[in-house]
């Protein structure tokens, strides 16, 4: 992870999918194009929590496609998540400042303080925008996911509920 990737996670935590759902048609079109370009495989968990309480999750498209997930369901779940109340810019700024402070205290030595400070200055100049993952993160993890509320998992189509995922939904 690079500072940009930490910020993206914080952004998703606070602002949720605010940046990706401009219009339903455009969102659907981008999702269909990305989905068509993916090879189906089960290399990742179907979903991962992005909030400490697990109330908001990433649906990973690789296993979703492997399990022949219903794209109409996914679009509806994403749009429903987009209708939920999002955080405020001030909360995002505060979360980033907390991360910056932890780096300054040396609590996260894996992050170069000069890189974090430089990225922080860029964030301030750009008014804390949505960002993409870093190239290093993309190369290593090949992220392909969408954000939904965990409550939507209860309506996940049966073909996506392998034994392990049923257990995850019931116990997380």
C-alpha cells in the first residue's frame, strides 16, 4: 500500500460510493465493461468489509463472475448503497489527519513520511478528491470491486452463496 491506497480506503469508509455513481446508466455501463473484461476465477473472497463494524463491503468482481453473479442485483445493491447517507468532507479530512499524525509519530514506519506529507499537500490542494488505487496496488492486487451495504448480502442470489460465503454472512 502507498499513502494513496490508505486514503482511498479512508475515502470509501467516510464518503462511500459517492464518487462512482453519477448516473445509473453510466454506472451500469462502466460495470458491464469492467465485468466483460474480467476472467472468472475464485482467487479472492466474494466480499470484504471496509468498515470496522462490517456494515459496508466490497464485492469482488472476480469471484462474483466465477459464481455467475447477477449483474442486475449488483447494480441495484450499489445504487441502494449510493442512496445511503454519506460522511462529510470534514470527517474525511480528520481521518486523513489522524493517519498523517500516526505516520509523524513513527507508528507506521512502512510509509515514508516525505511521501505521506507530499500526498497530504496534494490532497489539500485538490480539496480531498476521490482517487484511484496506486499503480503498485493495482499491479499486485488487481482490484476489481464495487461497494455495497452488508445488508444487501442478505439478498445475494443463491448461486453466489457457496457454503463458505453463507457462513461468512451469518457470522460476520
